[in-house]
C-alpha cells in the first residue's frame, strides 16, 4: 500500500518507522500537470540530520521549543536578504521588494547569472555570493549586520546528486536560520510547499508526494527544515504554495492553515507578493500558511487572510 522510497542511503536522512508508511488510503489529487498539484506522504523525525561531508550544516540541534512571542515584523523601507534570488520565485521577490521601496541583498550562487537576470543599475540592489550549502558562517558574512530580514526562495536543482534536496532544502535552510541567529536577524520567511506533511494528511499515495519524495525525499527535507525553523525562536512565516506557475495571477488568493491543501496552483508573482506581505503584516508572525489561487475565491485583505490563520 504505502510506497517505500526506492532510495539507498549510507546514512539514512531520517528514520522512517513502519507506521509512517502505513497511512490510510491516499486520495489522488485531481490535477496532474505539475507534480506539486498531486503530492502526499508522511515524515516525522524532526531531529535526525544526516552527515554529508560535502555540505555544512552548523546549527546545533534545537531541543526545546522556544516560546517567543514578540511580534517583530519588518516595516518601512528596510533591507531584505533574498536567498535563491536568481530563481523563478526569488527574482520576482527581488523585483517586488525593489518596487515597494525596500533595499535588497540578493544572495546567489552565480553572481554573473544574477547580474544578467536581476534589475540592473538599481542602487537599492546588492548582489552577494551565497551558496546555502557552504555553512552558516559564510552565510552570516553574506547576510551581514545590515539585513533586517531573510526570505528563502531556494530549491535544489535537479541532477545526479540524490542528496541535493537535503543539502539545499534541509541543511541549506537550517544554515540560513543559524546565520540569522548568529546575526540577531529575527525575521525569516520561507517559501516551502504544500504537501510537505502529506503523510500526516493521508496523502501518502498522492502522485506528487511520491514523485517529489522519490527524488531525494524532497518534501521530507523541506518539512524537517520547517520544523527546525519553528523551534528556533526566530519570527517566521512559512509559506507553502501549490504548484507554481510563471503566468500572471488569475483568480483570488486562498490561504489555509498547515496540512490543509493537497492540490491547486498559484502564480509565482502572487507567491512573491504573499512573501512581502508577510514581512510587513504582524498577523503573519509565527505562522504556516498554505496558498493557491482560485477563480471563485472571494477577494480578501492580507490582514484578514493572515489573521484567519491560528498560530500553533
Ligand atoms: N515548482 C513548483 O511547482 C513548486 C511548488 C511548490 C513549492 N515549490 C518550492 O518553491 C521554491 C521556489 O521554487 P522555484 O520553482 O521558483 O525555484 P527555482 O526557479 O528552481 O529556483 C531555485 C533557486 O534556488 C537556488 N539554489 C539552488 N541551490 C542553491 C544553493 N546551494 N545555494 C543557494 N541557492 C541555491 C537556485 O540558484 P541557481 O539560479 O544558481 O540555480 C535558484 O535561484 C522551491 O523551494 C520549490 O521547491 C515549487
């Protein structure tokens, strides 16, 4: 019934117990144009990080949940560090931040690529080299003490490295959080994905969930990074979009609590907008939101949308 993951790890990235693979019958999502509109499956162990020599993950294990209640948000025209700024969503976040008057530090793997793809000759934009797999110390240098917030829009690149999702979507995100902790940066926005907790949602047989986890346990890597953020004490907003589209937004934004949506899609332009609204809206603090767009959804304000999601 459950789909065992056909991956062989010398150091398994997490312990998959039998009960994690025995969730009830899975519901297959209705759309299939994008694996993200299909996913489902379930992870759990939030503390077991594998050791990969080629990747640095320097964060100490966080053993106690920190009950941070300060509602600090980035308001006004502050500087925002964007990790994965050359990505399809990342560059939209950069463009929208600049348009809204923020200063932006674009963290990229390839500076030349960034210079060619990001807005040029804008004094409010600084491009810095920042590979999230190179450890939190280097990232802290890149973010430095002039950044007020970090938005993470990274995603591993498909290739032959089956560990890439763990290196980027898990360790890389943890490294960013640790860099923020070192610097005292207390606002972190993560672009994650719906169905990261698909197993707990009874979506273990969702084709998108299977597809993305078969390649390097991508969704499980993301979920563990989310759990690290949530225990870190940092003021976070985790945004889990449905399948991403480059087309302009259509319909209205639907925002639901964690582990609710199992299909649907959304324009990357709208994901970028939600990330920036999360920065400025106090109602977004310490929340996980799942987003898609639907033509029949009512138009609602961001204050109303974020306000309708409970902190957990
Ligand atoms: N595709 C979907 O339908 C979908 C749905 C839901 C959620 N998501 C998630 O949403 C996020 C954004 O997706 P997207 O499609 O916009 O991403 P994308 O276009 O694939 O961009 C990914 C970005 O991450 C960067 N990156 C990769 N490895 C890195 C590393 N080691 N250090 C620093 N940066 C690194 C890439 O840099 P380079 O430009 O140098 O390659 C690129 O800028 C991802 O986390 C993705 O998993 C995707």
